[in-house]
């Protein structure tokens, strides 16, 4: 499992555990940073699960918080797993630092729910469509463009993997993304055909939000992905994460009130989107129009 998800899950688990111990010990983040002779930013990154953690630092924090030897040993062992690398590390800067966390979360999720209003979701894109998305970036070379394609195609393996079990995936697409021309007509024919074919997967549901829905609550949220996680060896699963991406970075939201807000958005979208079969019919109709253009 660690080979598939890299260090993402161990980092999150360790970060939450250390934060809980610090709060129980009634210690401020600044005080712990001073005791460890490190910056407050480093402590925040550790507790947020955003980087590898030295076992020595974990051991020292556990002593500072007065934890038992057994718990200290368990967390120290977990720290060693925070340095594991997932497959995406081999692609260098084709996977930005701010996106590495998302890829790890995506690989470890048991349920993915996404709403896309500007492009077809990356998990559903064909190679030609991917090239059409990235080719207009001013920093892209042919080599880098091919890396972008390969990263996205490898991510798509999560839909059909056998071990661990593939996640349940529900994607809501705004109808406008079906109409938006990315690449040439042949690219769109291939992409729309792929959407029809991939809906045969038992764990994947693609539903379209029609233009006739008009103004809606989801428009306030924009494109986002909701990730839920299996319990694994824990009695409670990792908390859900909401992922929102921009050109130069991303937001990772996991506070209960944030998750609740996006659950309300999802419920609103769910009521407005077409059924799976109706969505297939609309995609097929759009495909016919592109063919005839």
C-alpha cells in the first residue's frame, strides 16, 4: 500500500496525532518550535502532514508531550514511512510540490466526488485532450508536455486498479465543458467517445449539469474534488478533504465546517444534474453534433 500512495497517508496520520498530543499537553506551536530549535513554519508543516518527519524529532516531541513509550515507539516508526516516495516523484517538476499532496490523496481515497465547470476532469481525459489543455502554456516544451500526459494517464490507473480496490468515483460535469473545443474536432470526438466508453466501469458515474439548470449554488464553489478515505487499520478513517486548484497552487480544506459547506453544495448539484443514462444521451447527442460540424 505504501508503494502506491507514497508518504501521504503516514504524514497526515502522524501530523494529526502529534497535534492532538500537543493540544492535550496544552503547549503552543511556538513553544514546541522553540524547544526543537526550529521554525514555527516547520512545526505547522509537520502537523499539517505536508512533509517528511525525522524520527528523532518525533521522539523528542513525544518526550515533550509526556506520551507513553509504546505510543512514542509507534509514532517514531510511522515517521520513517513519511519519507516513502510514490510513483509521481519520478516525474520531477511535472508534478508541482503543491500538487504532490493531492496525487497521494487521490491514490489513497476510497471515494472521489468531483465537480468540473471549466474542463473535463483529469481522470477522464484522453492523451490528445491533455495535450490540448497544456500546449498553450508559455513554459511547456515537447518533453514536458509528454510528461504532463504521462502523469495524468498514470493517475487514471486509480479507476481500474485491483489492489487496493479502486475507489468509487462520481464526476459531475457542467454541460459547457462538453461544448468547449479543446484541440481540434477529432480530439473532441475522441474525448466524448471516451466518456461514453468509460462509463461502463462499475465504480464510475459521470453525470452532466445541463445549461438549463441556470444559476445554481455550485457556481459559488467552482471546480472542486471531495475525497473520502477508508479506515484501514484505524477505527476511524482519515477525515475527508476538499481540493480546489488554481493556476499556481491549491487549497486543501478539511475542517468540519468546510466539509459541511461543500456537502451542501454537492447535495444541491446532485439535485440538478441529469441521471447517468440521461447524461450518456446528452454526451452522445453532443458527439453527434461535433461529428456533423
